[in-house]
C-alpha cells in the first residue's frame, strides 16, 4: 500500500436507468424522412420557364464566352438548364 491510500474510496451509488427511455439530444436525433411523392416533372419544361428567360440569351455551357454573363438559369439537373448569356457590362 502507498502511504495515505489505506482508506476505502467511497463512491456514489449507481442510479438505475430506464433502458427503454430515449432522451433526444441534438447529436442523436435522426431526421424523419418524408415518403410523400414529389410533384411530377412537367412534360414540356419550356412552358414553365419564367418570363425572365425570354429577355436573356440562355446559352449552354459550351456556348459561353469570356464576355457572356454566367448567371445560372433553372435547375442544373434539367436538360434545359442555361446561363444568362447577355453581354457583361464593362464599366
């Protein structure tokens, strides 16, 4: 025995925990998944393009040049995704 260590160490009694009880904490809460069906994609996306697109040249990535505006228009996953394409303002 080391000197000063002869005494028993008193510990607090163990608390019985209800193992079936779940306490949500920020790190262990799983987000609920929605199983609702998404709205169907339009059959003709051109009908649903905002009027803003009509004022723009709407170029594909391959049609862009250094002098074109590269503001994205629409959803990049759609086949009709384009970039603004208007001339950049040179101030």
